[in-house]
């Protein structure tokens, strides 16, 4: 069962005892606990810092208008499940609670009602983490074990290859520190991913179309903000919400999360189908890769959804792929050969790598493997009789 985090605002002693009895039997952790909501500002600040999966609100003696309180909780936590706890099952109170935005209403005695609501939420979270249905599109996230492993290069060229399939493709730069997708794809846009984040309340397909650009044929691109443009970084859940919005509108989504695994990146992975971790044979990169893999597994991200890509692989290695897999405790999904000179010359000329080059062909194979596409046969490779 997915280990939910819980936020409590319960003043009624009987409701608190019933809640504790219920939680004691479940693998959940209370991260925010407040005896009442008199200090609404302080309560919301704590919720925003901890962002629990579920918020349990005692509405028996709520001193603030319920609608305003629920709106504040929703703004602070994103898509947390908000459960109203009460000692009675009055129909007018229940209706008012749902109109205010409450997700679940539980009255005393709880019995199994609260437990079922929490288990249902845990099941939803588990399906997200384990690759359950999330929309029409399939999303791949690329991120480097450490800076310089080449995740952005791979993401851009995989997106370009998928764009050749006459399907709808999105390339999203979520590297808010040093986003390079715009540079590699030569995309010029006055808008960025932060425009989507800051306008979630009015985000629709028409507004979205105004944000994206087309630096690659057949690919919509949403860039990261220009350097130093982001003084107020988004909340953890907001990037995830942008991906969730985009998925029904695309067949494939390629996301660049930058280097390592940030808190924002980990939250965004809830909407990602396959996480493509890019590493090189450098010892620091392998060390970081091992740490990141363990973090993903500990957070509940399915091992079958992690794609380890060994980039800039030399022709001769001092260690076998089997030994690497044993060390990292995960299969190597793909190896990409080292051709730094060819790539350097390509970027110096202000273009992307030709898919017909040796390295370009490897990018084509990587895209085909990720998207389960049939690889094109090389016309130069002929059979025995021609």
C-alpha cells in the first residue's frame, strides 16, 4: 500500500481518538498536526511546506468559513484529498461541505468509512507510481545522474525522432536552473513553462497553443525560463499538474528534468510513465546514479519504469555491462556510443545532429525502443544474395 502522508486539524477529542485508532492500523505518517484551525495562516503555511497527500479537517467547530478554508488548503497542497470529519451526518452540513470543495465526508462513528477513503487514495497513488493509466499520452522524463551526462541532448533528439511519426509530440524543458532545450532546438519563444504554471487556473488548450513553439518539425516545444527569470520557483505539485494537463493532447511527451533529481522533479515523476536516467562511466556519475535509483525505489517508483541509459560509452570498457547492472541493481536499457567531436561540430553550426550519422542512428534506435516502434532497416545492409 502506498505510504500516504497525513495532515490533521482536529479539535474534537473523540474525533481525534477515532482518527488515531484508524491510522494506527495503516502505514501512513502524520506530517502536520494542529489542534484547530484558529490560526489559519500558520496551518496553511505548514501544509504548503509538507504538502501531505490527505488533509483531515474537523468541521464540528470550524471558526473560518469552510469554503475559504478548503480553497486555502487546496492552494497550499495541490491535489490533496480533503476529508471533512464530523460527529453528525446532517444532510445540509454534508451538502455544504461538498459545495465548499470537500472530497470526502466522514461522520462519527467512523467504523471502516475513514479507512476505506484512505485506502482508496493510497491505491490511486500506487497506480500512478506503478505506471497505471494517466491519460492519452505516454510521457518520458530524461535526467542526468550529474551535470554533463547528456540527458538534454538525448531528450531533444528522441523528441525529434518521435516527431517524424506523424503523431503529436511535446518536448517540455523542466530544467529551471539551466534549461538548454531552447538552445539545442533553436526555439525562440517569449513564453516558458512558468507561464503555464502561473496560469493553471485558466489553462486550456487555446492558452496552451499560445505558449508552445515549433523549433523541431512535428514537435511542440515549451521552453524553460531564461536565466535568472525565475525568482519564485513553482510549488512541487504545479509542474506535475502541467504535465497532467498536456497528456491527453499528445501521443508522446518528452520531458527534460535536468541534472540529478530535485524535489520538483520527483513530484513531476508522478505523471511520468518511464524515467530515463542518463549516466556515464565516470565514477561520480555512477555513484549518483545508484543514489538516485535508490531514492526512486524508496519513494515507490516502480523499478520496471526506470530506464538506465549509459551515454558516451567507449568501445572498450574496463567493466562489463553485467557488472554495472549488478552494482546499480537495475538493467541497462540502452548504451549510446561516445562521439563528442561530431556532436560538438553540430552544435557549433547551430543545428541538431543528422539522423543518418553514426550517433544519429543510435538516437533513432533509442527513440524506437522507448516508443516500441519498429526500427528502420538500413538499406546498406543487404542479404547474402544482394
